[in-house]
């Protein structure tokens, strides 16, 4: 498996973990603690970042396949 595919798999796993935590009562990220609606706000931001990263990786993979 090449490194790019591995990174794509990791990004997909990270998105899955975000989905698992959706609607959680509490979320701790390092020294930060979130509760209630804050949890989904934080997870929404993380999900957007992870989706952008996944799209970028897939784009790189596609470009490599067509080069």
C-alpha cells in the first residue's frame, strides 16, 4: 500500500470517529472540555477540516493516476 492510500484510509477513519462522537454529552480535546451544543459545533469544524483533507488527498491520488 502506498503512503497516499494510507493517508486516505486514515482520513476516512478520522471522519468515522467524528461521526461516532456526534451528539455526545461531553467532549474533551486536550485541556479543552466541551458540553451540550458545543460538542457538535466543535465536531462540525473538525469534520469540515477532515473532509477538506480527504478531498485533497483523493485529488492528489487522481492526479497521480492520470499523470
